[in-house]
């Protein structure tokens, strides 16, 4: 635990616009302590908000010299951006920006900038990039960890679109990683960047929306279909053709949930199609769902920068939430009735877990593979078990976690342990062994060698040591 004098020394080393919060009883401290989830939420000795790159460098040097552990926070969505009184939180929310370079068709993201801010700024210039379906996710960590996106089949994973990075290393140096310098570090940053330094800025590709969507507004059809939960088997079977029809760029979620405000158990299919004629084609693409006669359906054209708006209620801070994504290699409709029954049992046993959703994320086309080697081990996967557990009582966590593990086991049925893949953005050890996130031995060995070169003491996490 850093002493009062050590924290004062840190404060003195920062620029005037930086902030150091060390009184847990203060409103400002509690506001910055807040996370998307209260799972394992702990109280640090201090929360430090740098305002410049120089502040970030001073903080890392101070942490190294005093032996103080730290975690970084951007959007506050990660379950791992929390630490106890032995350490500090580096909160990047006051060090945040996005700029677009039209001549180079690239965007530069700085510090704690969030995905919605990036989307809106790029939309002003008629371009887009690979961003999540969530407005509040920190954009840089999203790119660093792989980053799945509705545009993955067209543009690749987010990590595939990283051009350059500027980061502070464990040695207290600022280095640039690009195709021209520190190319080995660029390999690591494209999928495992959070373990190699504090990335203060990231330059990524941007694409004209006219090329991606076939219209100058970057619009595509997005909708949902709702059925009673007792129709889960026939809906899942009807989706077999939809998810495996690679003619069109389509995707979405097949969810077991109780959507607000009625909280009636249902199977909900969220669906989108990206095509110059997506509004006209959606009836054909999702004909199997229309033919089943949903109790409710709605859809329309939306611009890509508003893609995450409908999910904003799920981004509310607090409560006890977990989002866990595990790979599914083949779509199997037969698992859905079992998943629905597990959801029913869980919400009966723990009524406060009613907001939980067990779902499968589907894409009709595989993510576009990169033409270069990266740390990302998730290419080629079209289906993910996308499970959100959400309970309001701390006492329910253990029971809810047990049901989550059962659901994952159902969706992994038929897979050998060597085939297990965990989504890197949402998991760390011990829940997820590192070999499940960075698949294939050669990639993992290369990452381990680079970790020993750049951060042998595990200042930025020990998962690769």
C-alpha cells in the first residue's frame, strides 16, 4: 500500500490538470470507482486521472519505483479494472480524444476514448471502423484484445485494423510500434496489447461508409423478432438456414431472455443485414422468422454510429454482471431447449437474476482474415456463446455462476478441450487459461517470448508469464 508521502510525491509529479483522488468517502472518488459490474469491485488507495501523455509516463515510473501495482480503466466495462488498497487505478477518462486523418484514411484514438465517441466523430467524415455494439466500451482496449464487430466479415477484427501504437513500456519508456519499428511489439498489440504496456494512442484504419454499406449515410437494416419461450425449439431450427446462409452479410443474437418492461420469458432474435439493398432484402433473409409468426417484430434502417444505442440499458453501472463469450464451432439447434431450461431454473431459484440473458452470437459470414500474423487467436469463428449473467444480490452470485458453467458446458458439447476458445476481450486467468484465448502453440510461444522481453516482471499483468 503506497504511503501518504508517496501519493503526495505522485501528485507533485503530475501536470496541473491531472487529478489524484485518495479519499474513498468523497463523491468524486466514488463516481470514478463505479464500474459496469460490482463483481469483485475493490477500493484502491488512489484513483489517478492523467490529462496528458506525460502524466501517464510519470504514473508508470512512480508505480515502478514504489512497487505499487495498478490497473487501467477506460470505459469501466472490464471486471479486471479494479484493485484493492495495495494499488491504484489509472483512470483515463480525462485523457481522451479521437481525430481523423482524411488523407491517410485513418483515425487516432487517445487514452480513454469510448466507442460511441469514435463512431460519432468518424461519421462526421463519412467513414467508419470496427467498433463494438456497445457505446461505453473503451475503444483502445476493445482494439487491443481482438474486438469483434458487426463489420468483422467485411473489415476483419478490430485488432486487424491497428496500424500503429504509441505505448509506455514496463521500463518507463515511450515507444512506437508500427510496420517500420518494433514490429514484434505490433504483432503482440494486435490482440494482446493490454499485457505489453499502457497504450496511450492507437492509429486504426477507417473506411468510407459508401464502400462498406453501399450508401453515403452508413445505414443498414437492424431489427428483432420475439417469440414465446415455449417455441424455442422451432425458432432455433428455423435459424439453422439463416445463420448458414452466407449469401448476405447478416448477423445478430439468438437470446433466451425476459426483456423489459414485461419481463415475460421469450426467445428474442436480433438481426441485421448489411447490403446496399438491405431494407428490401431483409424480408428474404429472415423469411423463416416471419413465417413462424413472431408475437412482435420491429426493424428499420439505422446508421452504423447508432448501432449500440438500443443496448444502452444493458450498460447501466452496478449490480453483479458477467459477460462471458466462448466459441461454438458448429450451429446446433438442439442446445437451445436445454439452455432455456437452465435459464428458467436459474431465474426461478434466483429471481433477482431475471435480467440475465443466455444467447448465441451468430454471423452468416466468417470474419475477414488478416494478411499478416497477429496475436488474435479468434479468426474463423462465426458463433459465440454470448452469456450475460446479471443479479442484483451478492448472495446469488455463486448459484448464478453455477448455471453459467452449465450453459457453457452445453454449448461446448462435442468439443475436445483443445478446441475450447475463449473470447479475449472478456476473460482473464484463472477463469480462462491463456491458451484458450491465444490459440495455437506457435502464437502463444511467441507472445510469451515477447512478454519476457518487454515486461518480465508482469507490471501489466502476468497472464503470459
